[in-house]
């Protein structure tokens, strides 16, 4: 079986965000939750809780984003 990109859901203090998903994206999210439940043996009671780890994984693996983030967070060497 192919390993999914996200694992067990972290238990962190959430920040509330509202968004709308297309019906097809929501169906895929529900299907992903079912696949994750089968793989981990832990039920996913709310597929919406997958959105944050999916976004985090996406941003962590986006090389362009990482490059830009390093550029904006690196200290300016010209300042003394």
C-alpha cells in the first residue's frame, strides 16, 4: 500500500478559519480521511481536520516557498 503524505493528526491549539470547498474537493477529502483511517487504524471523525496538516505538508515541500521564506527571514548581512 502507498504511504499517505500525512500521518496521525497533531493535537495542537487550533486557529479558526472558514473556507468553502468545491463538492469534488470535499468528496476527495472524505475519501482521503477514509484511506487514512484504514492505514493508521484510527478513525478520522472530522475530515476537515485533515486540511491543516495537508496545507502544512504542502508548504513544507514547496521549494519555491521555502526559498522565498529563507530570503525574507535571513538577516541582512549589509547591516552592521
